């Protein structure tokens, strides 16, 4: 049984813009993290891990991090992702990028993107899915889903009131591969 979580997000730049979107989650999903930064930035992944890292677009505005734990869930990460993807499409979001573990780039992808720390979010390096979406030039969302043997975990990062919507994708190089300063 699924239920929709409606998230109302309010951002103020020049005026007040209210936006909301629904996520279809199992009835027994519980919120683990719910934190917002009025003026923050998020590196939205828009491609798989490659030689230069994970292609990402830096978006700025009201950044909202949420994580969920779904105990006792027997659904796969794809079964949880599909209704969320459809909800986003129905609400006018365009899917920018979607992948599963191997197609994402596995370990390198997971450690090349922003992920809340455990126990707020758990990522099984053998089974996770990621989706990024945009609605016009003012909203973006990143969804990461993974699971353990007894629970599924989901991280949702939304950004509204995006101020630099025309920024081109860039590859973020992991810290251990950046040149060192002497």
C-alpha cells in the first residue's frame, strides 16, 4: 500500500514562491531527516561516473534534505522508484538522469555524490538507484534509494528558487583524485 507524501516548499528570493510535489511511498515509511537551508547549494548529478567524476550541475536556492526509512520492506529499489518517477512526471518534472548501481558507476558514483551520513541514509553498494529531475528552471530534485536486508532507505534533495539555472554540467573530481597543494 502506497501513500503520497506532499512536500510544500517555500522559498523567498524576491517574493514568496510556494511549490509542492508528491512522493508515493509505502504507508509505513518514516521520516528520518528533514532539514532545509534557506540559501544553499546542491550538486545535482546529471550523469554516470566517468573518468573525470560524476557530471553534476550546481543549483542554488532553498535546499531541502529528507531521508526516509521503510522498515520490513520487501519491495525492490526499482519498485519504490517507479511511483516516485511517475509522480514527478505527472507534476511537470523532466527526468534529467536515472541509473541503477552498475549503470551509475557503482562505488565511485555513490562516493562522488552528496549522501547524508549513516544512520540517516544507508547505501548498499550492490543495490541502489538514483534519479535527478528538473521542473523548468526553478526546481530540481535528486532521489537516491537503497536497502538493507530489513529496510529500504531513501534520500530526497529538492532545490527551489534556483538562481543559476543555466549553469552547464561539470564533473566533480573526488577529493582523493584532486591535485595536492605543496
